[in-house]
């Protein structure tokens, strides 16, 4: 073996473990605000992801243990689970996870080779294919008369008790849904915001979830597992785009703080857009990538067919990564300080 | 004296492991029974042996002379008999043998006549040639012949930097040398200043060597010129020449250029010491300080004669069971030794004995996840993850566009990689492939030119032959039509006449050939010859190019 003969104590497993740790505050707040159903979703997604990962590794002739213990499949599973509606049926969770691991990850070449973020591919497939089931969000516990217990949540998710009546009793439109529906009914933003689902900045409870994801994200930044460029540019893109629209017509466009404090934005900014494999690598490229994703999120939320646009925004930016990287190659040591043609 | 320090991008902080070896006193040189002295110890052309098997040589005697400008001489490290001039295993990663002179020492350690040079009275170019003939080369690692670096040429070198960075973990030979020989180092610096005409002299030492900094500062106060001794942050590879320049001056050496292009020259402290020994004592470079550390009982620094087998040094430091190999150099850039019989050479700054505990086998590499920690750590400010991708895919053109050849192979990227990819290995592979392909391309271009020329020549010969035959046939036909009797009744007279005519033709032809066949020719024949000559000239012109390239090839 040639030099160097020593290594820093870091590993892919360690990086992934920190990402999972940083999601814990968010999961805790999730349980607190929406009830324990998310734990069922997380477990099911994790089990499916590990099984699919092991099967695909075996099928592709890779050693199972070193790749299964890198924890990357669990990160994908958790990110997808946290993006799904909290009372999504079991087959939705399994389908999304399988698509993420089998198609978006392994059919693209496995760890490090996927162009698109696997969790977001899984999410996009589900929202395009099963738009109705993708709205089964439990309302915040504070607004629900009889919140579901863990067992009740499980029976809803696994379909033992998923009659329309049960679901109607516990599900509720998300704040973004409410905003979208309200705007379609020609209500003004101020009128819509009087609904009980809205809190101080974002949705009631949702804003706390967003804050918890923000906290976890700051932890990842403090540990230098993620760099500041992508989250900051992403949030700036959201804030500037939403602020611009809101400034011109506050009646038709939500406030920038409202858009910023959606959980999907914080999860997207700190945990999904920062996925190194599918993101830009150069410092300037990361800024462009993050800003573009933020901008597209607001465009999709405002004019697109879906209430939220984080997933599609990130997938679209994933597509642009090779171009962004090629055009933003930084100046190297000793290179003249001038603008440079991109390498062909 | 406070200097504004600058920071270079990247770098890592591996554990230093300096105290193991820098706390013991320096061990004096030992005299082995046999010295194996390679002719290729420096950059540039290897030295040419000047002794024969059976010759008695004295300590310090020239045994290999410098071959050309970028070269350095090689000397006997002790007195004895030359017993072999042949290929021996040398401290190179390839394990391939190289030309060495073997000296059976006689134990008398008898010096040649030597004494101080009156260097201030010498012409600068004479002094430089003298240093080349005393074998002075950079002891920091690259072993570049110092005489070349001490020639400012067309450049002005206002800034002279003396590098005492020694950022590689485990190595302490420069540290110990500065603690013990600060004054001699400064004497060497004075000679460098004399040769380069520098006005600003800075010694950069990493701040983890307080004793060395103190010793050098004290030595600096005794000089009649100003030397600034500066403590720089301890960060790997802060002791790299380009990094030291940026830390001390804030300037970057332009990509593809030399530091002299921006008026700066850098020498290692060991080189300054060797220079002082050469100038003030007339001693050629026949020994150096070597750190022997790692998995040994008594890690320490040892003065070693060039040519001493490395096992002799490891025995002094106390070899232990469980050694898993020896590195020449440190853990970041060191080279694994093919065995313990290889000799100490001018480049040997450290012998690092490995063990399973100190250097556990590297974990299995996982795929790159593009986390860009390598890019954050790269002091050349490259994008190692992209270079890796291109090297792995054999896309060498792209790798070069992404500045592969600006990589200094410091190993920072591999060190931080969470996927444990031996990145530097991929860059070395890509570089060697590119070199090999360029060589192949030159060779195949040459072969193609030769082949095309041969085809051309064969074609030409064929055509010439055909033309000759055609001309002959035409001449014959003309003759026959001019002489109707030839085709008429075949009577005896006509036959005779024909024979006579043929004879006359043969006579005439003979007469033509004997003087010079270019005289007295029919205009059409002359025309044909002129055409042939013109083609020949063209061929010569075509042939000229490949032949010249051929000669230029080494």
C-alpha cells in the first residue's frame, strides 16, 4: 500500500449516523405534535429499506455487510418517512421506499452513483401516483379531539381501521394545503390565516417541527458534516422569492416567514438538498444549487399543481448538477485570478 | 519582529508523534563494513562512476561525477576498497535495482585532503560548480541539485526562505538539527545569500518546535545581516515549499511556474547545514541526520553515512518483533522500502518502522459520496473528487483539465476521506498513464513516419523501375519503326545489320555509362532524371524531420 499510511477517524457510517442523530429532535417534536404514528412509519420504512438494500447488494454481487452498515439506506428511509403524510397507508410507505432504494439508488449504480436524491424520487413517485393517499396527514394533537395512540396509528397505517370515518376524524389539511385551497376559493391570505391550523409563522405545530429540523441542521453544520452554502442559499431563495411576491400582492401570496417555516423547507434545506451525492460540489455551485432549489420551491408552490414543491425543486436541481459543477470550478492554487472558461 | 502570517487553503492536523524521537541525544555516525552508494540520489542525471573495482578510495573522495548541469556528484562516505560497481537494490518503491558503487570499508575512516573554501573570493559560477562537485542537493525531500537552485539566472531573488517547517508526522531530523547546529545552518544561509543576492531572509519553523525556534533565533542575532526567524502554525503540509511561501509572504507560486519567477527561493535547513560543511570544512555531502522512529525501542536521530544499510540504523534504535515494514519518510508521503538492506541516501530523512498497532491496515474503501472533504483539505485547491472520478474512468484528458498535474501528492485528501479511498494512488496512476501515453504517442508517431517513408520509398522505386522499363520499350519501338528492314524479310543481311546496330548501341551505352551517365543524354531522358532528382530532394526534405526527432530522443 502506498502513502498515506494514516487516516483521519471518519467514515461514511459516522457521517450517516450523525445525520440520523440530527433528525432525532425533529422526530421527537413530530411525536409530540402529531402523535406517535410517525414511529410506525419510520420503522416500516427502515425495515423495507434495509431488506431492499440487502437484496439489491446481493443481486449486484456486492458484499452486504460493509454497505448495509454504512447506514445510508436508513437515512433515505427516514427522510422519505418524514416527508410522507403521517397516516399514509403501509403499502404507500413500502412502495415509496422500494422505489427509492431499488430504482433511484441501486439501478443508478448504488451508493455514490445516484443522480437524484433517492428519498425525493420515492416521494415524487408517490405524489404523482397516489395524490389522494398523500394527503392523509394527522392534524396536530392540540386540534384533535381524540388523538390516536401508537396502536391506533398502526392499525390505521396497516389498514385494519382505515374507514373514511376514522380517517376524517383525525386527518386535517396541512397549512400549505389550506393556503392553496383557500386561494383557489378566492380568499385572501389574511382570511385564510385565521384558520386554526395556522400558528405564529407557519402552521400550528408545524412551525415547531420546522424549528426542530433547523436545530438538527445547525448541528450538522457545527460538525462540518454539511457546509453552510446549500442551506443558506436554499432558505434565501425561499425567502427572497416569497418575499418578492408577498411584497407586491400580500393578499394572494403567503408571507415569506410562512413559507420558510414549513417543515419540508427545513428538512429540505438541511437534510435533503445537502445530500452530497446528488448535490453540487463546488462552493459557488452549492450556492447556485441551494438558491435554485429555494426559488423553484416557491414557484411550484405558487403556480404548480402540488401544494408543496421542495421535492420537485430538489430533483430539478439534481439534474443541473453536472452543468453547475462544470461551470463553477474554483480557482486553484497559483492560478491567475481571472474568469476561466469551463472545462469542455 | 512580527510578520503578518497568511494562511493557505486546506491542510490537515494528523497526530504529530514528534516527541518519541526528538528527546534523545543525536547518535554519532556508525561505520558499517560495507557501503552501497547509489549513483542516482538526486533529481536530474545520475552521477557517472569515476573509480574502478579494486580502487582504494578515501573518505570524501569523488566516486561519481556530476553528469551535466542538473546533476550532483557522489562521494565515498568512508575509506576502503571499491568491490563492486553494479546494480543493487535501492530505496525506491519499485524495488528495481540501480547502479551503485560498493565500498568495503577499512575502518580507518581516512579523509582526503580537504579544507575551507575562500568562497567570497571565488567567482559565483565557480562556487556553484564546486558545490555541484561536492554533491550538495536539497535534503528536504526532493534532492534537487542545490547548485542549480543557487543560480538566480535572469531572475532577481530578493527573498530567501529557509524551511524548517517539518510538517510530516514522526520526522524530527530538521528539528534536532536546528537545536544542535543552528550556527552552522546560519553559515550555510550566509553562503546562499552570497550566491543569490537576497535581501530578505526568513526562516519558517512550525510552532511545535519551540527549542528549535529559540536556537535559531539566538544564532540569527550573531549574524551581520538580518534573518527573521518566524514561528508558523503547525498544519500539514505547511512545510511544503509552496505552502511555506504563502504562509510567510502571502504570495502563491503561479501554476506551472517556479518560486524564482516571483523572486523567492526556498531551501531546507539540512541543505543549509550541508552547504556550511562543504564551504567551511571542504566536506562533500557524505552523511546526513536520519530520524529512526516508529516501532523501535529507542526512537532517535542518527548521523548516518550515505550508503549505510538501513537495518544498521534500525538496530541502533532497537528493533522489535512485530514490525510490518519500513517507510522512508513520514506516514503521509513516505515510501515503503523493498527491504532492510537498502542504503541510506541523501533523501533519507526518516526511517519509520511500521507495526500493526501504529499503522493498522487501512479499512476497505467504499464508493465516493462526493462529500468534498478532500476538496476542503486540498492545499493545491483542487477538486480531488472529480480527479478521482476521471482517473478511475481513465478519462485522463479531463483529469488534466482539472489540473491533475498541480497535485503535490501530499495525501491530505486520502487522509480525510470518509470512504477511505486511496485517492493519491489514483492520481499517481493517472499521471504515470499520461506520461506513458505521451511516450507511446511519441514512439508511435516516429514509427508511423518511418513506415510512411518506407511506403513512399517502395512506391517510388516501383514507379522508377516501371518508367525505366517503359522508356526502354519506347526507345526500342522507336528504333524498330525507324528501321523498316527490321520488321521486313528476315534475310541474312538484315540480320547482320541488326546485330551491328545492337552492337553499336551497346558500345554507345557503354561509352555513356563509363564517364557519367548524366552527360550526353537525350532531352527526354534528362527530363526523367531531373524529375527523379526532384523527388529525391523532396524525400530528403521529408526524411529530414523524422531523422532529427530520432536523434533528439534520449
